[in-house]
């Protein structure tokens, strides 16, 4: 979990570092907010496109090798970023970084599904996604402060841990596919094909693939029938990319969760890129105090991500089939509601509790959603399903910096307070995310039952 969390930390630290270093980058390269947004956006666009083929690879080839080599490429690109002398060259490095980070989403999701039992996936996702938040915190606070002295040094310092992390990933054993290698509580070693197959042969993998998840068990106990037209009769492992994508996008709950996740990450990408500058403008804080406030928000987000998955798991264990989606929907609504009073005041101490609650809600929805997504998808499609989701979600992240920067520069005139009004207007998609999740609660039970029927 620590290693997988570190993988997600890399990508978020990178985006946050660009945002935290916005002021020195503007001065050194003679660029504006729209250009800063473009630096983050091109990275996300390339990552979105590359995530689909990486999703196919996650279902077909050794995942630890794919992920480890991608991290090595990421570290090399970060060092390259520190040597550029123009905005055009920095933009080119961001394109290469997009390819390097694209493997994380599909590969990590597939490995979690194969390593951890369904009853604790929400909790596991909480721990892993904490790495994503801590990475953003490092980008804002640590490398952001370094960037105030030298933006080049901030990229180099961020690159150094990548090579050690790549070594750790390459040392991980490859998870056994289909749930046969789930790590039991208290285990002191990884289950591998060598330790499983001599005991029970091929039957173990077959039984594991037919084993119900907690959500599927609850749906069966409640007598929920599947969508007959959605039951897979062919082997999903043999499906081509087009057929797999068509099937993944035919699941109503999955589409609703993808849209909701994309809208939330859209707003989060805006915060990562322009949050430090917004805090400086809105509350009149210097760089150090602005970074300290961002760290307080990060603490709220960490608490949210740690509790969100656990609460969703607990509700499911109590027989509430929609428990994970309910936690996510309420969290998204909380985030949108709490950002409003925080953005309407210019007093930092009055805004602080609302900002902490908003960051709590923004992050608490992700672990239960990620766990719920695995319950409505056949195991052999986990990588490709996550690749499709990552493509759409990252596309929203790619659009966000450009949209936030353009609205600030063009609509509100790039004057003092323009970011404040931009963040207020952009709360609309965040509110829509909650509505999509509440609607998904109607289709989720049948989609869970359909996934169980497909496995059978």
C-alpha cells in the first residue's frame, strides 16, 4: 500500500509543483496564468490518451514491470524539465511526463483488485489515495518553497525519490490475476502462482473468480435481479479494446461514477494549479502562510480520504448495498456547499473551517467510489475499465487548468480577485457531481448483480 500510494503521489506532486512555482515560472519564462494552465493541461491530455493502451497492458502483461519502467521515465523527464531554457521546451517535457504518468491509474487499480479482498478495498483505497494527497502537499509546501528560490531545483528534488520508488515497484511480485492471490489478513508474504498452484492447481483461480464480493452477496440476499442484456457470455479477457470499451460504457452506474469523478477532479486540478495563488490573493497571505493554509486543507483532505473508504466498507458490511455511493454523494455535496462561504470571505480564520470541511468532502468520495467500481466490473476488465475512466477523468483535469486560467484572464480581466470569481463559478460542476452520484444509487444494485452473473 505504501508503494502504490507513492506511485500516485508522484503525479499529484508534479501538478502541484507547477502551481506552487507559478510566480517564479512567470517571471523566468515571461508567461501568464493561461500558460501555467497549459503546462498542466498538456501533461494531462497526453496522460489521458496514453491511459487507454496502458489499461490494455494492465490486463495482458506484467504490471510491476510496466509501472516500474514508467516511473524511471518520469524521473528522467523531471530532471530534463530542470534544464530547459524556454517555455516551448518546458511544454515538451510536460508531454513526455504525460506518457510516464499514464500507467499509474489502470495498473494500480488492477493490482489492488487482485491483492485485496472486496470487504476491505475501500479502506485500502483510502490508504493508497492518501499518497496522492501527500504528494500534492509536498508539491505545494516543500517544492513550492524551494521554487521560490529556484524553480529548477524544485523539479530536481522531486525527481530524486522516483528512482528509488521505481526500484521498490520492480521488486514487488506480480499479483495473481482473477483474485486467486488475495493477501489474507495477517499474511507475512505475498501469495504467488508458485505458492498457490501446487496446492490446488487451476481450481483455485477458478473458484476465486467465482467468489462473490460483499456487494454481490448483499445484492443476492436482497433478491436483486441482473440486467439480462448486460450479462457477459464471452470471456472478457479475450475482448478487444473496442468491445471492452463499449461494454464498460454500457454500465449506467459506471458512467455516472466516471462523470462525477471527472467533475470533482476538474475542480481539484484547478486548486492544485492556482490554489496557492488564490489563497494569496483572497486572504492577503504571503507565500509561506499561503502554503501553510494549503497544508491545513491537505490535513482535512487526508482525514476525509481515510474515513471515506472505511465508512463505505462499514455500511456495506451492515447490508446497505448503496453505502459506498451514499458516502461519496454526501461528500461531494459537502465539498460544493462548504466552498461557497469560504470564497465569500476575505478573512483567513473565518474561511479555514469551511475550507477544511470542503477538502474533507472533496477527498472522502474517492475511496468508496473506487471500491464500488470494482464490484460492478468483471475482474478481467479491471485494467481496461480503469484505463477508460482515467482517460475521461484526466481529460477533465487537462481542461481544468486552461479553463480556470482562461476564465481568470479573459472573463474576469486578470485583475485582483479574478481567481476568486473563477473558483466561485466553477463550483457548478462540483455540485453536479453530487447529483450524478445520487442518481447512480438507483442503478448500482442491478449493476452489481449483473457483474456477479457475468462472473458465474
